[in-house]
């Protein structure tokens, strides 16, 4: 199986070349084009309970697409709905990542995707939901961003603060807590502004250069003016 | 190495992990990757803490070089304990093993938060659900009441005997007609029926079918009291109390189904069945509404306003200890003091208005 990101930048696309019989899983509705031999079927990954939990709390579709090359080798192209980049996270034994709800695009190899409960207060106030998608196993996970995708390495013991709306994924060894950027907790919670995730290393965070909800608010203003 | 554990190695000053195996040998922490072995780390040089966002992994830091190893496997803690006498490590192991061992159970504060949230949600649901169902009932077309009422009436007719005595049927229709003359003609299509039973009760089905028990007709002293009962039941229909109660019993899902127009026959059948089997006594607010609206209808129609009150007061004075089916009316029409007081107040107001 060969997979790569083409047109990196604001309109990135994922191209996957499959040998006959090879398969991988992807987010529902991500297909752009495919060879005739490539077949897409719904897949309840990890059983109904796990999928339902992922769907309810992780904001991903109930099913993943199971994409298989049947009868012959084939190729498929995938893209996220928003303008932005795609990053391939290398999955190795013992390495785990948390992926923000909505940022998951595809998983290759023996990768398990589950939801993991966040500390509840953090889940509610981080804007990322109570669960995050937790990826473990060996292979690769493709995540998508709104805007450019940047990688921030946080050495052991160092703290790095990321605005919630810019979060894409983070490595499992990072500890994090929700901090206020506004002058008081009440102000932060009631306005929805000024909440950020404070990560403590070691680990890596991937961020997106645009905040979807801020962009939507800006769009609404522009549309309202016209 | 005796036993090894999967982990991640972070070179000093970086956040980029390498997959490694971690083991203990001769007072040293040994780390290896596919590319070879790293410099062993003396256990006296390491410090430990719980890491990860759920504090579910062990973070080992080399105090001298700054390199860091992360590991999920809590058996590493036991191995460390066995391989070192350093008291500071034993203390750190004790501190973090508690945190690691409760994984994936949530922290206590999270449970409190969860319980408070669930409690708040339950209260909001409890408070809000009545309003939601009432809002749904308000949006249903009158034809829906009629459908439910017809289905329920068909079912009731199968099990109960309708009194065909001309005298009773004529009497009730005559009174009903007089009352209906003062209702909005766009209201419901009312029908009055007499049920042959020894209960003293009356009941309004959604859509306008009113059932009066034959024994009640014998217990009322005069037409004024019977008109009082009919006015009250007509008000239950016009205010859609029976439908609301049925929807409340059926729950939000069935209510939304009704609103969405999902097979009215099927939804109606279910609601009508519920009407038969469930305890659909009205609540106090609905009874007061029906009392007051009924009194207004009586006055408009030229009947004395206190017909229902007199009848119910007389029944209430009966011996409650006896197994008296005459009290059946109170099982579906509770009669608390507040309700009587409200009715009396309204009657006083009507009297005063008449005198002016």
C-alpha cells in the first residue's frame, strides 16, 4: 500500500494506491475519486458499542468507510471538507495520539481508533467534547486541518498553550489542562473566548492555522453586511 | 534484561518520540530501539512522575542529561521498586502508582462534576419536559385529537356496554346541545354517550367524545348538576387535557412522532391504547382550568354556575371508608381544597358581576 499527501497546503488531498485485496479505513464521505476496483463499504470499527460511543461523543461518523481494492489494484483520493492541509502521523508500537473530533481522515495498517474519556471539566470547556479519538497501533493516521498544519514539539516539563479552536492532534504522553486566557473563569466560560489547552511536555502538538468557529463567525459578519 | 516494556524515548530538549523498549538490569535503566541501545541510565539519576492527560503513564526523566522516557506499562513501577533502594524513588513510585492504578477510572473531581451535571440535566429535563410536550400538543392539528378519540372509542365500545336507553341518551344530548350552542362552532365535533356502569364518573376523549356513566346520571339531583359535569368535560376537550395527558404518558418520542406526522393511524392507535390502560387522571392545574372554563360555559348557556360544585361536594361528604364506586370520579378528577376554593371564588365573582 502506498499513501501520500498531494497538493500540500490549502487544498491537500490524500492519494492511496492499493494492491489487490488491501484495505484501509477512512472518514465517511471523504472520497474524491477512485478506480473501479476500489470498493467502499461501511464498517463498524471495533463493534457497535465502541462506534456508537465514538459517534456520540467523538463527533465522527458512526461508521468508518472500509476501502478495499477488489479483484485488481486500484487508487483512491480522499479529501476533508474544509480548506487545509493533511498530515500523516506515524504510528509505532507504544505510540499513541489523540485526534480532535473532526480532524480524523484515514488510518492505515493495524490502527485501532477508540474514544477516550477526557477529564469531564476539560471535555466540556475545551470545546473538543468529552471524548477525543484515541489512535493506537502500528501504521499511520491521516489528520486534516483548517488552514496550514504546524507541528510544535514540547520538551519534557515545558508548557505550551494552544487555543482550543486551533487544536488538531497531540501525542498521548502530553499532559494538558484547560486554562483561561480571559481575566476570570466566568468570563472565559460565558463568552466562550479565552479558553486554551495548556500542554506539558514531553510530546508533540499539531495545530491548524485557522479556527473554524472564528472563521464561521467572521463569515457570518461578512454575509450579514451584504 | 529480565523483562522489557514498550515506551517512548524523548531526546533532551525535544518533543519528538522514538519507540523504544525499556528494561532494568544491575541498577541501570536500559533503553533500546531498532537502531541499537542507548547509554544506560543509573537509577540514582532518574526521577519519576505520572504523565499523560489522564495521568495514566509513567514519565522517567534523567536528571543529569534531560532525556525522558514515557511508558504505559505500570509493571515497570513494580520492576523499578524491586531494582532500587533509593528512598526518593520509592516515594515517587508510591505517589504515582495510586494515580496509575485508578486508570481508567475517573478522578474524584470528575465524578463529582459528572454527578452534578447529570443531576442538573435530570432536573432540567423534568422541568422542561412538560413544557415541551405541551408545546407539541399545541402544534398538533385538531384532526389528530379526533383520530385518537375515534380509535379509543372503538376500543372502549368493544369492552364496555353503551347505554341505549333513549331517556338517558336524549337527556344528555339535550343538555349537551344547549352548552355547545355557546361554544366556538369551529371547535370539536362533540358526541355524548352513556356508559352502562355502576361507577360514578365521566370522561372526555380527545376530539369531542364524552362518556358519562349511567350511575352518575342517576346520582345527579337535577339537570343543572349534570350540565355542570358536561361543561367540565367539554372544557377538558377544548383545552386538550386528555390528549396532553396521553402524550405525557406516551413520552417525548411518541409526541414528536405525532408532530412529525408519522402514520397518524399507528401513532393514534398507540395513544388510544394508552388511554385505555394508563392512569390518565388530570393534574390539578388542568382540573382548575376545566372547572373555570366549565363554569363560564354554564353561565353563558343559562345554567346555574354551581352545578358541578354542588354535585362534587355532595359526593365528597360520602363515607370514604366504604368501598364506594360513587367515588370513582375522584380517581380521575382529584378534588383538593384549593380546587374547590378556586371554583367558589369564581362563582362569587360571577355573582358580583351579575349584581352590578
